[in-house]
């Protein structure tokens, strides 16, 4: 008995038959053995089943499966989406989805029409459409009245230096009626007076704004050593004067003459604003494209060309404003503009058969270049106005 027990518990030797070496696992191996019902329990289960059959009841899992089949039967089949010919479609009609408009928005799970949004109290105030009641932004109104630039106006509002109809304003973006009374704190005017404006005689080879293509910006010439010796204003240049110092009106790299750099937003707006009417005067040396060797360019240029430069030319599909154009001498034109398109004078000359070989700005408004040497600068004097 002992020997046969050892043989039955020993692992069979490996043979060439793979089936004998790897037997499939026994079903349910590793789990607890199923508890067998006793004879009494089996008899009780048969009695309960017979009693349910007599009452017509069904086990819970059978009732669940039956309900699932009934739900499937109620669903439309893939091929039964449309009623057969002659039959009436008893399915409930789906409500039409409202067409979305560009000004609609969603408020939670409900769409709010754009025309209802203005009166919808659930919509945040900053998202509600602003009614056109004639009000404008306070900073824009201050700029239009010449009190400050928009940037300065916003700074003053944040600092608490602005009152509207006697009420202190500290809200950016506030809209007011155009006839309101605006009072500015004297501290704001003092700060504005400390901002400087510098006049520079820009030489050829410098760009007006940011550095580009390896060329230095004109602002690099604003140093104590480059200050004009005839500038007698008792102001000493410091780093604060160079902060936010920007050109008001550009000169291209091949042009020379008066360049205005300022920290004052009012001056910048007056010189380069959309509605600016400040005159800019230029001396322009030209050649005739048809007769490049002609010494008397005035005689080689038809009068019709000058008449067109005064009024009648277009750039980029837009009519140019009237300009003053006259001969300064046989090779040089005097041009006065009230606008500043990109390379405007050079392009105007090209349209009438002239080539610009030299361009110098000598005046902006009532401020002239005068005797300021090339590469030198000076402060704008208090009595000077553009």
C-alpha cells in the first residue's frame, strides 16, 4: 500500500507525448469545493419549485430576463424606422431643434437668445451688450478733449486723480456721457509736465523705431555727449527721460532731418493721430527718370506731374490728401504733407517719373529743425507748440 501511494504521488517522467506532459487544468481547481445539498434540502427545493409552478410565479432572474426581452421588442428594429406603406406612424414626433444664431449663448443647459441676453438677469453684466445710449469711454473722452492720451488717462484713473461731475472715479473702462464735467488732480499735471520731448536731427543710416537689419535705432543717439551745445534748458538728461521715449512720426533709413521723440501722449496724438492735421515739410532732391543726366530737373519735368503730386494720386487704392508741392530750385522740391503714408514722398515721385536722391524733413507744425546739427538733439522748449 505504501509503495503504490508513492507511485501515484510522483510526477510522471517526461516523454515525447506533449499531451501526457501538459494535462489541462481541472475545472474549478483551486476553488473551494461546492457544498452538496442534503437529501432533506433537495426535497425542500423541489417542493418550493412545485409550489411556484402552481402559483404561476417565476424566479427573479427569469422575470428580469423576460422584462429585458419585452423592452427589446418595443424598440424599433433597424429596418422598421419608417412605417410600412398604408400604415400610420404612431411614434411620437421629435420636437424641432431651434436654429442656433451667432449671438446665442448657453446658460447652463438652456440656450438664451441674443436678443434676450440684454434683459437676462442671469447673464453677467460685463457680457451684456452695451446699449448705444451715446456714452463713450472716459479715457477716450479725455483724449478727445486733449487732456491726456488714453494710456495716461487710464493711469490717472487708476491713481485716483480723475473726478466726473465731482465723483471720484477708480473704474477702468467706465462709460460716460460726452457732456460730463471732468476734473483732474494737480498731481497728474505735475507728472505730465515732467515728461520730456526731444528733437533729434536724424542722420542717414539710423532707423526711427526698433532696431532692424543690423541698423541702430535713433534713440541710441540720445546721450549727454550728443546734446546740442546751444540747448540752454536747465534740464539734465537722466534714465527716466529715456523710459517710454517713442518716435512721433517716422523717417526711413535713407532720410534725414527732424525726428520727434516724446513721452507725452498728447504730443504723439497731435502729430500722428488719425485726425492729425499737423503739417510736415520736406526738401526733396530728385532726378528725372526719362532724363537722368539732366541738370535742370525742373525743365525736364512736365508741369502736369507737379499738378498730380499736389492732388490726384492714389496709393494702395486710396486717394491722397491734397499736398503743397513746388520747386525750391532746379533740382529740389518743397513738399508739405498733412498725412504720413509709408515712404509716401518717394512713391509719389515714382508715379510721376521722378527719382528721389535725397530727402530731409525740416519742419513739423510750428517747430523747425533750424540749425540743429546732424546727429545732435535738444529738449523741446516750454514755449514751443506743434
